[in-house]
């Protein structure tokens, strides 16, 4: 969005400040470090990382060792595509003379930036877990009933679980050799046991354990866990902080599809698209879901949930066509998604299923396609100089 130009103020006798001689003029007061930090954080929340970097630079000129500013520096560099510089910024936070212990977030970022070295990523995750567990002990030993303390404890628990689940995902990733190690299964069980002991009802931990159960060919247990996860947040508002992030919800949808649980999958996708209708993977998964439902309808007499296999196939084709367009327009990095979408489109074309014609009357003001709802059955500012 372009910036609006500020109107020049017209000074009158009432508003014009009295003229001061240079000798008596008071120098402008410099903004405090706390106000600069607040402004930088606000800009990061607004995704204005370039301007945030300028404020962060001003802080570090005055306080080179300011940990909060150095952490925001790494985040802003990462978001502006300066990966190597971001990695150096986070690494500097984990080495002397940085505070001991270092901020756990630095290790969490480094773990995510070490996808070319899974064992290094695991070490970073484990370092974060150890720091966070010590922080959690400190919170619990204080035995404070203050709401701020309780909130902080919940945040620490959530970060511990995410770091543990991140390790599980590395151990289970078939693109790494770790999944073939004899200790892989036992290690995943231990990591998830610690996660659920830390936060017994954590959705991400339960979802990750369900994925492990699927890999162990224990689908009934996996289904039970996924139903527990879905029940926790299916009715949450889209702006509820308890709602898992979109990648976590997309992972849940994939597990639903593996278990042929279609209605919750569509409902989860509907919520994701209400937040971001440009999410390529969501369109792909919805198209894949309708395709699987169409195949199931053909096997069960031609209908599924009162929809014919042709209707389901047509919905699949439309979603996959949208996925294909968005993938190309965004130059999306996940090429296998595009390849599979094109493969499915080819199959639907062979069945005589054509995409719906584009009709402006069937689109909203922002060009979105109107979908029917899916229902579930009972079961202080600082200026930059």
C-alpha cells in the first residue's frame, strides 16, 4: 500500500510557535530506547521490515548489546530474504558476550535455518528445549497466581512442545536418513512423551503423535487422537490466538485425508481459506479431497453425502485449476504440489470433467468463488529521522 503524503500544516498566530534565538533553543529530545524498541516491534507486526531495520539500527548504535534489538534484527533480516545475515545475527546471540543462557528463540530460528544439516537442527532444538524447561521450572517455583505469570507459563509450554515436535518432524522426514536409524521410533516416542507431559492436551503434540501412529500402521489410535485435536479448535473464531497456525492445520488436513475423514478436512480448509484465500496448498488439498470423495462415490453407487461423483469431480477440477493458477502466479517453491495437481486434472479431463466457466456473476467483489458452507453432522509513536 502506498504511503499517503502528509498535508503541510498551515501556521496561524494561534498555532505558530514563538521564534527562538539559536542560543536559547532547546535541543530536540532523543527518543528513549524503550520507545524505539516498541516502534520496531510495531513495524515488525505490520510486516514493514525495512523500516523496522532502521529503528533497530538506531537502537544498536546506542546499545550494541541490546538483546531484544539483536533478536529483532535477525527476524527482520530473515523476513527480507537476507538468510545468511539472519543466521549470523541469531548465531551471535548464542555466543559470548551474549547473555547466558541465550534467548531460546535464537536456537529455534537456527534450527529452522539448518534444514541442510538435520543433526545440527536437532542440537539447536534441544538447546532451546533445555533453556525453556529451566524457565518453566522458574515460573512454577514462583507459585504465582498472577494472570501474567500464568500466561507466560503457557507460552513457555507451547514453545517447548513446538521444539519437541520440530525434532520429531526431522526424525520422521523421509528426505533425511534419520528416519531409517534404528533409534528413530523410540526417540520420537520419548520426545512426544515429554511434550505431552509438559502440556497434556497440546494439539500439536497430539497431532504429531497421530502421525507417528499412522507410520506404525495404527490408524484407529491415530483417528482417536485427531478427533481429540479437532474437537479442541473446530469452533474457535479465526482471530482466536488458541487457533493453531495455518501450517499446523494443513498438516491436520493431510492426516484426515489419509484416514478418509473428509468432512472435517473440508471444514478445516474452509477456515484456512477464510484467513488466506491465496494459500496454494489449501486449494490443492481441497481439490485432492473432492477427488478422493468422487472416487469413493463411484465405488458406493455413484453418490456420497447426497452429491454425485460428477459433482464432486467438478468441484475437484475447479479447486485444482485455482491451485495451478496461484502456484504459477506466486512462483510457489513446492513443485510436487503443481505436478500432482496437473496429474489429477489430467485424470479428470479423461473422465470428461471440465472446469466451471468463469462467470463474473458467480464471483464476489474480490474475485473469489462463492462456496456453499460445509456442515458437520452431530458425531506511544516515534518518528524515524
